């Protein structure tokens, strides 16, 4: 007969409606843009011409503004996340915002002031039909004033679109690389100086592209094979970054991870549309809309998560858990230690909590007669039972006062998030049901599934007892540690409705406390309780 433990392990919850919508939206965008592009190129008659320099400037400015918002958010989060990759990610958004803004300004009314009649001072002028190259200009007497600068600016505008993707792609790829600790510390310490240097370089590009474009126009970025090589490098870097973000999302299910993966895919599509689209036609405009969609996904996900959590640090921190989580899949003990350290770092006041719960869980399990071959998984479950808290904001975990109902709902999600993460890891699959059920109650009023009594895996009941004991007897953000006597009295009172009485009894035996029946009789007599303890 199948045990409750096996049933819980086998059971998979249906995806939430919100998550399903996210997936549907991402898939629709990733598939929809290429399908429309192929249709437009296959039937040129429907690939209509539309738009102007002004409308181009508006769309490009929206993309640049979204990239700037994301850059600012990540830079703010970097103050609380001591990881050099946050700085590299922010610089990727900064590069996109600045270089792509040069791309838009070059076609705006501020800089593209050609005569609408097509003539200037007796010179027949053909309006530019592209950037990165223009039609021949019929000039019977000589070039009109400023024409060479305008032609050069239009060429550099084309360069800027390509450069924005390449430079940001390189930063995005670097942000997903597992940096050596020394390199990461160097970037964190010199974060402001690095941002200043990159910012100055990007600002210099913006100024040169708009006011002194002739200095850049000789660059062969608009000619083959250079443009194909640059495009290939950009797409390779974007693919690398997207694959890393997707890998992290599959393991931890944090929304921004998925949005960043989809965003990298849309930027790859934009690069293809940029190369193959017909200038000023719908097929060409698609690359702008694909970029806009990619940054909207990331910005929207960031905004939604921030509304829920109120903690930018926790949101951005979730982007960089791939190494620890992936290492668990290969049973790397260093990854286990690193992931435990990441959990402990979420709450500095309880940094030793996971270690103590792991050890105490094993001792209680041994007293309960758990089989030897289950002792190491039990220790692992005790150490990583709160793995889902990696997605919970520090502002909630470290809050000194009582949680609001909304904040408590955020905390309660850590059991399911931890289960999702564990069940996809070969090393943690066996303890996934324990992680999921360690906040269930014997009376069925726990979470997330409302399991009752023996429906709760025995190992989860053991972890729950050890977890509660350590929480009571150690300092917490909202109170000081309780004396053993007071903690034991609370445990005795909760044995039955909340905690498994047999597990509480085993805990007391391990700790050398009075037996549960005796303590239950004495819990209302503090003098007798102190004497018994």
C-alpha cells in the first residue's frame, strides 16, 4: 500500500494561474515575432512602409527609458547584495539605455532637420532612406551646408543600434558567469569607480555620435562581414545569458529569472530582424518592438515582485542562485554548503539556525527509530528546510515587529518554493516532501496543504519539532531567546494540536528535559518547572 510519504512525494501541484499566464505571454511573444517576420518577408506586399524619424525616436526612447529604470533598480539592489554580478547586470542595462538613446536621437527632429521640400540653397537633396548608408545626393553645385555631417550621423545611428546590443549582451553574459570570489570582491569594492568609467565612455559615445559623427563614420560596422561578426557575437552572448537565466528559473521559479530569460530571447530575435528587415518597413520596425517587449517583460516582472515583496535586494539576489542550485543537482557537497550559507545569510541573527536544526533533527530521528539509511537525508532536510526563503525579502525576514497578514502570506510561500526547487534536484528529491510539509500541523491547520496527523511525513514532523525548539531558544529579530524552561512549556502545550507528541517526547529525551506528561502537568507552575529543568 502506498504510504502518505510516497503520495506526497509523487504529487505535483498544478501551476498557478498567474504563473501560467506568464508562461503563455512569454511563449506568445517569443513565437509571435518570428512568425510575423517570416510572413512579412514571404509576402512583401504586406510589409508596408510606415513611420518617421520622430516616431522612431519615440519608440527608441521608450526602450532606453525601460533599460534605464532596470539599471537604476539593479544599482539600488547592488547596495544590499554583495555580488559583483549585480554591478555587471546594471552596466548592461546602462549600456543599452545610453547607446540606444544615441540611436534614437540621431533620427529625432533635434538632429535631423532636412528640408521637407528636398531642396536647400539651390541644391537638389534626396532625403536619406536609411541610416548606416544613404542614397546618393544630387548636388549640381556642391554639397549643401551640413550634409556631410548629417550623412555621417545617420551612419553612426545605425552603428549605435548594433553596438547597443553587442555591449549590453557582453555585460549580461558576464553577469551570469560564476565569478571567482576575488574578482567579485574587487568589483563590489570598486563598484562606483567602475560605473563612473563605463558611464563616461558611454556618454562620450553619445556625444561623438550626435555632434562629431564624422570621427566614427569610417568604421566598417555596416558592411559585411564585420556586421555579421558583430551580430554573431551579440547573439552568442545573449544566448549564453538567456540559457543561464532559464536554468535558474527552472530550479527556483522566481519570476524575474524567467522574464530575463525571455528578454534575452527577444533581443536575439531583434538582432535577426535588424539584419534582415526591410528598412522603414514593418519587418524592420519589428526589431524595435521585440526589444521593447523584452524590456517590458523584465520591468513588469520587477515591478510585480517589488509590489509583493518590497525588497529589490531579494529580487535581484534570486537571479544569481544558479551556481548553488545547479551544484546540488550534481550532489556537489560544496554546493550544499554554499546553499546553506545563502539561506543563513538571509537572516544574520539566525545564521547558525540551519546547522543546529540539522543536528537536532538527526538526534531526534535516532531516538524515534528512523532507519540508518534515512538519517543523512533527514540531516539534509533539517539543514535545507528553509531553502524556499531565498525568495523571501530580507525586510520581512528581519522585521523586528509582527508580520502583517500580507507579509505572512509571502513567508508561507517558502514551503512550496522550496519543494519546487528540491523536487527538480536528484540530490534533494527524496527530501522534497519534508521541505514542503515542515509547517503542517497535527490538527490540519498548517500550510501549504492542510495535512493532518499521520498524513504529515514523520520526517517533516521531526523537522518541525527541531525547528520550533531552535526558534524558541535562540535570538530572533523580533524577540530575545527564551529560557529552556519557558520554551519547554510552550512545546508541551503545543504537543497534540500543533506538534507530534511523540516527536516532542523524543526531543525532551535528547535534551534531558522532563518527560512530556510530567512537564504538561507542571507548565502552569513556574517554580516547579524551574526545579524540574
